[in-house]
């Protein structure tokens, strides 16, 4: 019996081992199959290639933004009584978004004028900058009138804060302490953290027990902070508490900041919206300038007070002690702007300027401001009344004593969660609510939800009845001693001007009537040396003005219909990657903004020692953008053969093959800048295969699709080759400046073609975090124009005709200039000018720096120092003179 039992146990053990072997073998076979599938995917499905992993394979999805993520949940909620108290955007009594009548009228006037879309200056429109600084400092500001205020148009308030952060990160020690109020807007820390600061300290601001401003605690923290700390202050309507210092308290705060020599940043997002009075809300800034003599920054936004959430219009101002310091700061900020988005969008600036400079419109706007502010105040009173009626525990006086868009309820995180999960009342977890989301129809429901949530999860708070009159406790401070009569920025130097826009400023200052601009013709459709607006764009803009579209915040990554239309324009609507959701997309601030996003993304997830491979020559900003994000290892691949005036494809291929594996390679999709010379289709195949074999991270810069050859499909061919035939992962940085003449709207798109849907989702989520920390949301006007044209059959057909006409005009000019040079028998070979050899806006003339300088001084013909010529600047009236100038400098350079 024992033997039988032993045999049974032995057999059972053998069966178990056999099962384990079979299972192990199955797992092994599954693993092999998985690796084979991965290898197939990573070789573009062609087989026989080397198995390659993408840098994006291990990339995790970034968590959604706390505010916009919650707002997204609200939109998806189907509950009939849901209430949005999350996003700070004004709503009417009916709970609808509000387009201010003054804004609608300004937009109507602009549409009628059919204004050109020329590049705005890097610093923005001068009239906008002056009006904005005057609004907060007063037109009689001594600093403003003495030229001691540096100004720069910005991408709303977030963009202005980003400029300040970048400025400090470059000229203030990175270990400097950054002081933020407790609590504050979450993006304050994120913005300064993004540019490299790590030493953050919260100064007391909100007394949770007494539900009031903690003046004594704040003053103590500012006094104890190291000298020259960075202090972020809210000008008015503090976010999230809605609780502001009194005028006497502002004096005390200013004196401490002055004595401790702190770098003060006034965040001004609610001027006029807070109290309904523009002057009253601006008082702290005027006190700091005129009475206390501080140097400080102001970051201004028109999102709330003009309802221009989607236009992303704001202004950076820096008040200094001397005019030279203001000039130096302004020039340094110009460098920062050039490397991140190049030039600001103009539509929002034009709207603001139109309103501020028209007395009647401005008065109408001030009435609308007062109306919005009054409605918020009524909602505060009504909410407090309902809470008292329901006998909700606690003192709710702070609801009515606070001002502006937000109220800090004092509710706990658990209570806020109950509000959202059980009652569908959406609010931030810190207890902040947007008063603009309340109206007479939902305020009672919200109050009852608050009562039930507090009852379900009670939190103990001290009664705020023992409120101290802060006016009486302002400490006496000794007379001020001036830290430095010249301020803290006297050592700041003025940087070298941008090679393109700096040269353009020199051109504009040239008094000679016969001068010729071959540097930067802002609109590529120059007719008799004057740029004009494309008819397709004008019609789209008129249509948008008639529709009176709202100015709501765009999603962080831009409108979905714009992103889809943009990616399809390059990759084709039948793109496998698009159809399989393998393309991450994000609206950008034109092509520069798209390149900036790629550089920032790669700098965070690739080794910073990675080599950046650029064509020699290339657009000067390519290197500057990647250098700005921290990359330092730059290589040049051969591209232009100076001796033969043609593409050096063999040299290019050899250099790409020699470049270290996984380098970042910047390629230009079509109409190469500055040479105008593109690879053939067979050349592109060879380039793509080498990039695939070397696992390079490819960036296709697309600034001229349709403008290069006049054919949208032909110009997009390299991108479709890379995706469909070669199976590369690559980024596309797209601009609509040249093809649609939307230079001043700053509209572009970043697309990243991935191997998997998961990788695309991860990249898109990470890019959104970059956007949120630099300008928060993209501007909508340019995106609406592009989407209107691309999705309207008639308008798109009209635009395609205009593209053909533009390309043909450039081709004709090439032939005419060549003919003039041949007639003059100008030394050298100029045959590369022809459309057969080059296309697009630019040509690399081959002129030396001395010859270019002679062109400027003797003939008033302006080219870049590199010899790049912009064809749209030529006309039938000046082409002979330009040819004569070239002939003269080529023959007589030795005389210089």
C-alpha cells in the first residue's frame, strides 16, 4: 500500500514538473513572439532591420493639470445640476460665457480694416506696450515718462511670469529664495521651478483659523528672508483667497521689500475686475514706484478684465532706477522671447489697443468691468445669505469681505471631494471657488451642497469674530535708507542684436528713400514692395467677426480640430499614424514655438550631452533654441557646396552617418533656409535610411509647405516618406506664417509621429506640462483662421490658388535677376538662382560679409551678413538696381 502511494506521489510530481516545463515553454514562445512583433514594429514593418527601441517607449504620461483636468471632468459630467466653480472665467447670470460688447466692437473694426499680418516686433506692438504700462502705472508715471520702464508684450500673464522667471534665472543666482504666498496660484511655483529655481519658501498669507489676511506673519517672513529674495505679490484680488492688504499694509510690505532689496514681482491678473475701479486696483504698483522708489516687475493679463482668455494677451513691465537699466532689461527679454516664440501674436494686442486708445470704447469697457464686478459682489452676498440661512457652522463673513473672481471658502479637501463626487459641484481641493460660476439659479443648490459636505465631514475652525483692525497694527518703520541710487540692474549689459530682426531695425532707420529690404519681407506676398493680406485670410477673418466667437480658454494643447487639420495637411488624411492615433499634436506659437517645445521636451528626456546636428548653413535660430534649453554639443553636417553653389548630398550623408547614434538631427522639410536648395526624392530616401539606422531623433522643420513649390502635396512628400516607407519616429514643427501670411498671428503646430498610441499619449501629456508652465494655453485667433480655411472647401481652393501664384511670382523674380546679372556679365556663376535649382523664399547668394556690407553702405540694399537674400523684397522697379549693386560689389570688393 505504501509502495502504491509512493508511486502515485512520484507520478504526481512528474506531472507537475511536466506542466511547469510546458508552461515555461509557452511563456518562452510568447516572449519570442512578442520580441518578433516589437522588432517588426521597430523596423517599420519591413523586416530584416535592427530591433530599435524609441526614447519614448519608457515615457510615462504626465498627470493632468489640476485646474484644467478638473474642468475636463466637469464637461464630461452629464448631471443636470452640475456646477463649474473651477476655471476662472466670467459667466453671465444665465451661466454663459460673455463676449464683452466693447471687445466685439473692436474686433468688428479690425475685420473691416483688413489689416496686414506682418511680423510684430519681438517686443510686441509699441502702442500696446505703452498703453498697458500706462494702465497700471498711470499715464503720469515718472518712470514711464523718463523711459525707466522695460516693456514686452507677452502671452498673457503666464507668459509674462515666464519672461520674468527666465530673466531672473539668467541674471540672479539660481539658489535665490523665491517667496510665494501661502496659498497662491499653483502655476507660480511651477513657472519658476521650470526655469531652474528650487529654493521655494511660502510666506504666511491666509489665517485659516480667523479666515483673514495674516499681515503680521507675512511681514515677519519678508523681514527674515535673505536679502534680494524674489517675492511674488498679487496686485489685487489675491488668487485663491480674494483677500487683499489694505493701503496701509501695502506701505508696510513695500518698505520691507525695499529695505531687504527684494526682487518684487507684481502679478496683475484682475485690474478693474477686482473692485470695478481700474485706478483703485492699480494703487499698490503706483505706491511702490512713486512713494517707495522700488524696482519691480509687473506681469499683466487681459484675460479676466477684457474676457480675452483665448487671445493670450498680456504685458511684462519692469520699473528700474535708470533708463539704461530699463534698456538693458528690455534687450535681454527680447533675446528670451526670440528663442522661445520669436514674436508675439498681434490680434489680442490690437483689440486691447483699440479699446484703450478710443475714449468712447474705453468708457464702455469700464462700465462693463463695473457690471461684472457688481454681479460677483451680489453672488458673494447671496451665497453668504444662504449659508447663514442654512445655519452652516462657522463664520462666513470672509465670503463678502473678499473681492475678485475667487473665494477661499476654508473647506477641507475631504469636503471639496464630497462637493464634486456627490453633488457635482466642481471646485479645487484647496477650497477655492470661482464666484463667476454662481448665479441666482444655482447659488441655493451650491449652499446646500456646502452645508451637506461640511456636515458629512466636519472640520474645526476658530471663529473669526476676534478680528483685529489691521489698520491699527501697521508697525512704525525708520526712515528708509537707499540701498543703491542706481538700482540693482546697472551692471546688466545689452546683448548683441538678433542677426535678422536687428538688421531689419537698421534697415528701418536708414533714411534713404531708395533702400531695398531683402532681409525680412514680413509678408511673403510682396506687391510693389508692399505686403498684402491673402483674400482667403481676409474672408476667413470677416466670417469669424460675424460669428462673434467667444474668447474662452483654449485647451492647453490647442483646439482638436486645428491640430487634426494641421497634422493631416502634412501627413495626409490617410496617414496610418494619424488613423491609429500614433501622432502627438500640440498647437504652438508658430514654428519657433513648436521648435522650442521639441527642444524643451528632448532636454528633459534625453541626455543633455546629446549631439544636435544642424545643416551648414541653417536658420540661425535653430541653434539658439536648443542652446536655450541647455544643449551644448552641436555638430554641423555639410549641406551647401560654396564652390559649386549646389547641395552637397554626399557630404551630408557622410556626416549623418558619422554622427553619434541617437543624435538630434534638424532637417528642413522644403525650401531650405537659407539656401532654397532641397534634396531630391532619392536623396531623402537615403537621408531617412541613415537616420533610421543611426536611431537619430529627427525634427522636420516645416515653414514653407505650399509656398516652396506651390503644391502642398509635393512639399509634404519627405514627411510622408519618413512615416510610411521608412517607419521613422520624428517630430514636425509646422508654421503657417509663410504659407498663409499669418506672421503676426503666431500660429503653428507640433506633431510627433510615434510607433505606438501609448507613446503618443505620453509625449502629448508631457508637452502639455511644458505649455502650462510657459504660456498656459495657446492663442485662438490664428487657429480659428487656419481651421476655417482648411475645413472650408471654397476657402481652401482659393488659398491653394494663392499659393501657386506666390510660388510662380518668386520663380519669375529668380529668372529676371539672373537675366540682369547675365546681361551685366557679373563675374561668377549665378545659375543656382533659377527655380530649377532652388525654390522658396530665400537664396544663398555666396556674397562675402564685406560685399554685403558694401551693398548696405553704398547701395542701400540690405541682405543678411551671411549673404542670404529674401526674394519677396524684389520688384520690377528695384530688380535692376539690385543686380547692379551685386555686380558692383563683386567687381570692387578689393577696394573696401
